[in-house]
C-alpha cells in the first residue's frame, strides 16, 4: 500500500446560478452510492438526502471522473412578489 494522498478525505462544495436555480454539488472520495433513506427518530444519521429531496426541485447522484461521488441539487431562486 502506497503513501496516503493528501486529498483523500477532501469534500468539495460548488455552487453556481443557472436556469432559475442555485445548483449545488457536494462531492467526496467515497465509493458508495448515496440513497434516500427514511430513518427513525432515534437514528443519528441518514437524513442528508431526505433534506435535499425536500428542498430541491431536482437532484441526482453522479460518479466523479477521477474518484468518488457527487450529489447535485437544484434549489430554485427565491421569487419576491
């Protein structure tokens, strides 16, 4: 096993406006595929995608080109009267 890469635990967040939304991409080097869960009240985790699903008009999970996974979500611009 070789030396650890400096960015192995790096979590990346990117935000950009387009098409009436703020698009948010959260990426990490993990190999698993995040999935929507419905944890019970005693659970201490498993709510991340539940929140994304409640707030976003669209979202997806994509593998990254090099390694890891990204969750990309579109949050609509706030429309004031």
